[in-house]
C-alpha cells in the first residue's frame, strides 16, 4: 500500500514537472517569441515584457524565485526546475489577468527569465541610493561579447541615433557629462500601460524617464555620482555574477 502511494506520488511529480515545462514553452513561444537573435530582437522582447507586466494595479508579486525556483529537497536541483516553471506560469497568469504586478525588479527578473530561455546571458542590475526610494533595476544582456541595457519597466534602450550603445559606451558618456536624455530611446512609442500613481494608461517618453530618475533633483547633478554608476546589487541567475565580473572588469567600478 505504502509502495503504491509512493509510486503514485513519483508519477504525479513527474507529470506535473512535464506539464509545467510544456505549458511554459507554449506561453513563451506564443506570447514572447524571439523573432531575431540580435539587438533588435532583444529590444522587441523587452517591449513585450513592458506591455505585459505593467498592467497590474498592485505591485506585490514576489519575483525572487522566478529564475532559479525554490530548493525544497537538499542535494537535489530537480525541485528548483519544477518550481521555476510553476512560478513562471503563476506569475504569467497574475499578469495576464491583471490581478497583480511588479516593481522594477520584477519586470527585470521576468525579462531575464525569458533571456535565459533563449540562451542569452544577462544580469539584473540594482543601482541608485541604497535603502531609499531612489533606486532602479534593469537588465544588462550579453550579445557578441558586449553588454547592453534593456529596461522593461520604462521600455527603453540606449542608442545614439541608430547605433545601440554598449554599457561601456553609456558609462563613458556619463563620465564625459553628456546629456543622457538624448540617448534614452523608447522602444515602442505607441505602447500604453497602466500607471498606478496617475491611475490611467500612459506612454513613456525619454523626458519622462529622465525626469523620473532625476525626481530628487540631484541624481544627475555633476557633483553627485550618477544613478546608473552607483550599483549595489547584481543577480545573474544560472550564469553567476563572477562570469560577468571576470569577462568585463569595468563592471567592478560600478560597485565601489
């Protein structure tokens, strides 16, 4: 009797795992297809996440286990994979039915989860003034041995006209005291999402993004350290942050 119950639990566990994998792939392939494995494709995927995850009225979903799941069984990682897929499905349902939503870290972690699915190495980057409301999280993704910024909270990338700027380019421009507003490019200027504070739908603009970051009127001043250069958190998912810090040594300067 006990043996039969144990077998039933094992079969149910495997069935749930396979169902979670299948449903996750169906969701991604139908809702978040990566059309081209280039910067344009990553940009479009970022915009899809922006419109999908910014519709919830509340912002309470816990994003922390979205990429690597929950470890329930010591010495095993099988449960991490099972819970990772299950959590992704749950988060997708909450966003789809507009029952709940994210803060900036959640938007970034969701995008990072999709990047991992497509084999794109990335990390979420937490920066600003720690332990204050003047912080932000975005995603930095690797493509062709360069790092690029993708922001699924405000739907922008950094470009100089048609040229995508690498993270290193952006850091250089900031250190040169350039006007960063002109390099913030909204990916889809027709997209609209719900703004919790305004209580209405709105479309981000580069000026609005800049003003939001500079709302304390000091984050972009020349005598202060720029928001983007003041890092205090980095989550690289299954890649590990050491991979990025060793391959791109200039990243270390962001955490000093």
